């Protein structure tokens, strides 16, 4: 990936647009709103759309974090974290909060390192968590595993000799299945026993919808990982809970009979 170093307000930013889907108004810009409108238009009327899937993803991640910090994996490494998630209350869904707040509410000793390759994201993130002990925003590309593991902003928060919850929240669909598996394996090699790996990915059952979404997104190549490919990401791990499942959002199980949904799973090291 190319590291973004300057603010270009004429083009959409995927992380800003994602926060806009959740309901955030800042730092949303007109190109981000236009992107979200194009994505929404790609989905069949009456079915869960990009906003539903974004909320379902956050609800799933928050639940996985709560369970992890109640266990041994009280350190969070959120890879491709994006902008700080706003504090929102979607209709019919749990309140949305930044993951470090979710973790601290469940376990006051929890620590969180957010990682993103976009300097716009990192700048906003650092401002949002400034002065909060045990929380940091690191500038690194999640695919550069050594650079993440050795990053001072990460190591000031994460003790690699202790269990860590590694989070890939809607990030691995930017790589082909084999490359995504290689990235996950790279992090597994350095994780202590008792660590967890949390993965969510979108799954477009309808290939025509996937191609419409790819055309509407336009900023990077997307990859449609099916349940078998998602299961392969957890090879060598013990799947927890219900295994690979569809993430739930405002209206129950988002995507049960729809053309698209978010698949999630948690693996134990």
C-alpha cells in the first residue's frame, strides 16, 4: 500500500467513508458521502447495505473484544484501525464505542494499540487518545509485520510475551486469499499462548453485486473471500464460540438471506 502523507479533500478516504456509514459526521467530507452513496446504490433495494454491514462489523468486534479481555488476552492490536470510531447508538443495536473504551469497560487493565498506514487516520487517532494511558496510535502498514511488531508506538503498549488479541476488522479483503493467509501467519508466529485472532471480512454471495461494489469503490482492488477461504485464515488456531458466523447488526442477523454479509471468527492460539 502507498502511505498517504498529504490531505487531498478532492478524493474519498475509505476510513472516513466507513465512519460515515456508522453515522459519524466528522471528519466526513463530500467525496466520502458520494462514495457511500455509490456503494449504497450498488446493493439491491430492501437488502442490508453498506451501512448495515459496517454496523454489524462493529457490533461483532466489540463483542469479541469484551470476551477477549475477560480472558487472558487483555492487550489489543487493532490492525487497519481507521479513524476513531464515534460514540453512537444505532437503532436496535448495542452502543458503538472505540475499542479501547469497550476493552477498559470490561477490564480496566486492558491496553490497546491501533495501527494504520494512513497519516490522516493516525493524526486524528493520536489526538483522540492523547493522555490516555495504555492506548496508542501507530503509523505502519499491517502487511509489514516486522515494522508493526517493532514499532515503538506499539511496543510501548504491547508486551509480546503476554497474550494479545490481534484484530483484522474488515481489512483482509484488500488482499487475495493466499496473501491474506500469509499476513495472518506472520502475526501468529510471534503470539504468546492464550492470544486470540479476530477476523471479519465482507462476503458478497452475489458475484454481480461484488463487481458493482468494486466498480463503485474504485480506490483499491477488493477480493471476495468465501466461507471456506475465511476458515483457512484460522488454520492452526482453535475456533471459538460459534466458529465462522454472520455478524449481527441493527436488524438481527444481517445478511442471512441477503446478497452480502460480514463473516466473523475468533481463533485461540
